[in-house]
């Protein structure tokens, strides 16, 4: 240590109590404050209670999410229960995830804000315009992602859409379904 400099955290005088050093006290007090703040934030994040919502609100939320999923990926041949399953899966996840629950509630509230009636009661064109206006929002991305995940991984939906499923385990499409296209005219008919 250089002569003439003093370490402010460790007093070199053995007779002096190190807790009397004001710089050290400020450092310890600041460290304790930061530690308490971090601990409080972690406790708040991990110990938050799930969001509790009234039954009427949950029913409206479920119906709106289901119909929003349909507006994102409309397939008229699918039963309505398919889209209801997507809404149920989202609400199930949201019961344990407060951030997702708030995102879904805020998204539905934003949908309902834009007109004289709630979004579910508007005409199809107005509903589609409202969906387009939300494109790029966190709510839109969450709904799009959940709809893709639940809709196109459902093997019952595959059958209804005419998708045969994965072909890797059957040797690929060359050996399974490559040439079974029935919507193109036969080669003899094209000449």
C-alpha cells in the first residue's frame, strides 16, 4: 500500500473500531438496501397469486378468445369446439401466469373499446378490422402463437383439413402421398 493513502474500508489503526468508518457504513447500508430490494422483487414475482376473475368475465373472455382464434385462422369446416379448446388452454395457462392473464384481459378490453358494441357482437368486417389493428401487439402475438400451437398440432384437425400427418416415419412423401393429388387434372387430360 502506498504511503499517504488510506483504505477507506479497512482502517489500519487496530485501536479504531471498523464500524465507525462512515464510508464502510454507507457501503453496508447501501448493500443491505439493494439486497432487500432484490429479495422483495423476487418474492413478488414468484409468490404472486393467480388472477381471480368473476365467472361472467371468464365466460366473456373465453368466448372472445375463441372467436379471436377463429378470426386469425378461419376454417369453416372445423367444429366451434376446436377454437374453444384453444381458449380453454390459454385460460388454463393464465390461471398460473399473472402476466398472461393481464395480457389476455387487456387485449379483450382493447377489442371491446373500438366500437359502440362489444367485439363479439360486431359485424364480421368490423371484427376483422379490429384484429388487423392489433397486429404486432403482445396480445396478437400471444393469440397467434397459441392458435397455431393448439390448432395445427391437433390430429383431429389434420383429418378435417386433409393433412395426413408426418411422413418421415413412413419413408417420406415419395412412398406415401406424393402422387395422390386428386385436384390436378390427369396427365392424359392436359394434352
